[in-house]
C-alpha cells in the first residue's frame, strides 16, 4: 500500500516541479537560444511498436521469446534545455506466460513517472519507475531507454525509441515509433 501512495504522490507532483523554475529561473538561463527551445515546454507523443519478452512463451510447450504489439501515450514537460519530466503509459496487447515464474500475463499496461536528458540535439535518454498492471499480478517496473526525435516541421515530431523494462519477474525490450508535437 505504501508504494501506491508514493507512486501517486510522484504523479500528482510532476506538473508542479517545472513551475518553480519557470517563475523563478535566472536571467542567464533565459538566453536567446534556450528561450526559443523552452518556448514549447510541453510534448505529447503517441507511439506504437512491439515488445519482446525473452522469458515469455505463448504456451508451456512453445519456445521462449514472444513479441506483443504495444501502444504508448507519453507526456513530457521541459524543465530546462536538457532536462524534462513526464508520464509514460503503455499497453501491451497480447497474452504470454513467464514459465520459470509460473506467471500468466494478458493485456498488461504500464504507467511510469519518467525523466529525460538530452545527450545531443534531438537524442535523449529516458529513465522511469512505475507499475505494470495486469489482472493476475501488478509488478513494479524500472525503465531505461533512448529516443531520437526528427522534426517534421510546424512542431510535429517522429521519434523511434528503444526501451528496456525490468521487473522482479521478467525483463522486456520495446522498439517503438512515436509521433507527437510540442506546444
């Protein structure tokens, strides 16, 4: 129960973190280049792709390793030129077994609080913590990934990404393609 309270508190406080910097930022931080970058602080992305679960199988007799289609909806708020925080929500549409753990997973969805850091222009690394929800068992999850954003013009983005999700029961790898906008 405590982990739920902490998780919900983090989600509730995410939007307020950027407000302190926005209203109390230094004059140096508001330079010309950064001002243009920070003008559009909000980013919404819709993604689709596949998740590979190496420990998963379609049924007990099948070989290990299963792919499930995945849909994602992400929101990020830019704190500075390099840092952003956000919420990531993913849905896996498939059923598989983790045979070694005797765990059946069906249509799991993941909700994460995440932080992103821009290593190079348009290329960022993302880390997050949250929960994987599924009818048989909910699992805490840690995510680490990377994405590269291609600007399509007028604020639209195309972003391929690679993510690893680690739970106490299994690890999964996701490859996605996101379409989104900054505003």
